[in-house]
C-alpha cells in the first residue's frame, strides 16, 4: 500500500481487499501478498466476511463480497431513480398496473421509485417502503444471480425455492402469486449495472384477478423490455432520452 492513512486496522483491511482485486485467494496467498502476519490476516478477513465486504467461494477462497457491490451501486442511486421515472410511467400506462423499482439493502428490498395506478384497486408501495427478501418476484430477481453463499442464505425461510430461482435465471424474469401478500401478483425483471451485476428489479404488481394466475405469460415481455432499457440508460448514456416508445409493440 503506497499511501497509508495511519489508521492501522483500516489500512490492513484495505490491503487485503486490494489483494483480492486480481481474483480469489486462499489465506496463505493473502499473507504472502500483503506481508501481514497470518493471524492478523485471518482475523481481519473473518471480520470482513462477517460484514460482507469479503465472501468465500466454493473452494473456501476469499473473494470480494456483495456489500462492496451494494455500496458501489448505491452511489448511482440518483442516476437510477432519475432514469426510472419515465420508464415506470410508461410501463404503468402500458400494463395498467402499479410499477416499482426495488434495490436490495442488506436483508431487505427498498422501493426507490414507483408509479401507482391512478384509479381502481391497486397495490400501493410508496417510495422508501422496505419489504422482505423472502417473498415476491422482485426478491426472486434480486437474489437469483447472487453468489452461492448468499443464495443459500437467502433461501432460508423464503417462500420460493431453488427451482423457482433457477427458472428466474433461465427466463430472465420472475413472477409471484400471493407470495408477499394474499391476492397480489407481480412480475419483475433485473436491471444490470456496467459490470453486468443485478443492481435493481423493475416490477409491476396488482390483484391476481387482473394480472391472472400466469402474470409472467401476460406481462413478462414489457417488464423485461423496461428493465433492459433502464439497464442501457444506466450503463451507457444516462442523459439520453430513452423513452419506452416501443414497449407496447
């Protein structure tokens, strides 16, 4: 490390994370790369795993954890939310249902943007609402592409199964019927950042009577199109006018 801050525990933790930028590493490799004592590396790496700044792969090696990706994605929240506005409005008008953008924050998912159905029975989810990561199509989408360790943890107590998440990955969208709330159906698709990592979920939700018992068959195409256009705006040209003029074609 070329420029230490003088706060030893932080400087050493950063050394460990810097060493993992090149890829997974075993404890012995981290000791060799950082020049730190083995007990020190083990203690700090274990603490970083606890806080999800590091994780362990299937071979037990240390890797960069999901918390860093969450923080990096959070830095782009303003961009995501500003881009989401017109997309959610168009998706609402095309489907006739309430629309939302969800981001994962720790063990919950948070609605960061929404456009509610103006009249009639609707699923109202105000901005700032925190919902469970254990139920609902947005939770499925936000969990489906996580690393193995977090996937296993996320499935504990969930109302969906590994088979459901495998289907989400295969199709590129998720659906739910009464998972989060009785009588409510939803369809969600992933928004990806520049690295390809899932950073958010675009959703529509409403009564099962309107969305039907196969909401994905009815609405997956337009929800995926909305998620794709938001992905392109966030990745490539966030200031461009990417309307949803072709969403209902």
